[in-house]
C-alpha cells in the first residue's frame, strides 16, 4: 500500500512543473489578449468591430436607420464621462454594455472615439 502511495506522489511531482508552466502561459495569454492598446485606431479595434460596427458602421460614420456617426460635432462635444456612461448604460436604441465589455475596454473605446474626433 505504501509503495502505491509513493508512486502516485512521484507521478504527481512529475506533472507539477509542466502544469505550472501551462498555467503561467495561459494566464499571460489572457492578460495580454484582454484590451487592445489605446493607440490602435477605433475601426481597427476588435472590440469595436465585434460590438459596435454593426450599428455605427465599419468606418464609425454611422449607418442609415442604425447607430449615429461617432465622427460628429455631437460626439466631439461630449465629455469622456458622458460617452462612457452611454456605452456602459445604453441610451435610446443603444444597448448597455455593462457585463459585456470590461471597464478597460470601454475606456479604450472612449479614448479612441475622442482621438477620431480630433483629426
């Protein structure tokens, strides 16, 4: 009985190092895949492409009978807090993205919308 226990422990020790290495690599992959860098343009941001482009258009210029242009005087005059609030809580026909996007993803979108309007 003791020999079986020793073999089991030995097998577990052999698996510990590869398992730890895989866990670390997975954690690093998740950490770096979360939020695109803020210097990425809005329309190249995968979060925008997946969640926003359907209504606001691939170029963020809006779509007829869908979301308004994000490149406009109205959008440019909004504060970052107002934009963040609309993305987070929705407004009118726009759905809320609380729980669908992380706060970092929302902040990145807001920064990119502001940069787009300064051009």
